[in-house]
């Protein structure tokens, strides 16, 4: 049972700056590489979602009087009856006081009451404390994905890449600091995630795509290239960590 001194409620605009700062100082920078919480416009993005009556996001804040002690963000996927835990963060002053469990239990009950059947999440393999914590809660490992950084050289040749959503990308990227590129190259097409100055390829790596990306990065003034997918023996790939997908039936 939640101690009476703690209060959990949905996030409001006035608290967005504080919860973003909480997330940023709570996690190792490596764990935030593929996270939009490091993007310049994340405060504006969350604030906009709070105004969206059709938003799939749910933001929960745990208070101890006037102090935010914990925060959690979930995204709802109705097609699979799943609440996906994107972030759970605890104020450093409240570590080892059961705040994470209180917040998690509250959210789980909230989703059960709203008819969802599963909770899923991603956790880094190197984050053994978090992995073991989720395992004790009953989460089971479903799959794993490697996160790697790709080293590349800028080629002199100009590649034929077509960006199909440039106007939308430019507007959203300038506002939030993240979005995606819908590109066509030859007979292929790909969606590339952009966060800050980084491009993320998810699962659809191929040599043809790699031939196009250096010129794309240079033209758009982006800096780093990351791959999320099965491990690759290419010497250009520098392994960072393994991301484990876990799930729990509720």
C-alpha cells in the first residue's frame, strides 16, 4: 500500500521542466543515446502531448509534499493491449526508499483498470540493477537488440538520395530537436530516426544504405550514425551495449 505522505497524479505543464531535468540527471549518458529526452525541444513536445486529447502517452508524477520524488512515462499500444514503459526515474534523494516500486504498482493498477493486458519495456544489459529489479517484478526477456555506433568516411561522390518528408522533418526538427527522415535511394526506402545531431538506423541496415548516408549526414550537418539491430561483423560498427526487451502479463 502506498504511504499516505506520497501523492501520485498525472503530469501537468508546470512540472515538465523539472521532470525532464530529473530524467537527464538520473541516467548515464549512454543510456540516453536513443532517447528523445536529450533533445532540445523535449519540454515543448511533452507540453504539446499534454494538450493532445488523443495522445498515446501517459505521464505519472510521484510527489512527497512539494518535491517530485519519482516520474514515469508510458506509451499505450491498443493493438497489442500493451503499456510500454519508456522511462521511470527516481529523485536521487529518494533512492532505496521503494519509490520506484510504489510508482510502478500505481501505474500497473491504472492500466489494469483501463483494460490493458501487458506492460513492456527496454533495459540495457549493462544496467544489471534495473534488469534484476524488473526480473523480480516478474518481467520476462523477449528479445535483445545491439546498439552500435558506425564509423564512416565522407565520400566525394554525390549520392542520389530523395527525402520524401523534408518540409515536415525541417519543421519538427527545428521545434523539437528530433523527428524522422523518410528517404528513397534506388529501389529502396528507409525511415531514419534523428535525435539532436545523430541518425539512427533500426534493423534495416544494408550496404546500399550505408553508401548513401555519409553524404546525407554532411548535407544535413549531422554528426553521428547509430545502428539498432542484430549485431554486425562490419569493422565500422563499434558495439556500445545490448538493449533487452522485457514483458509482463498484468
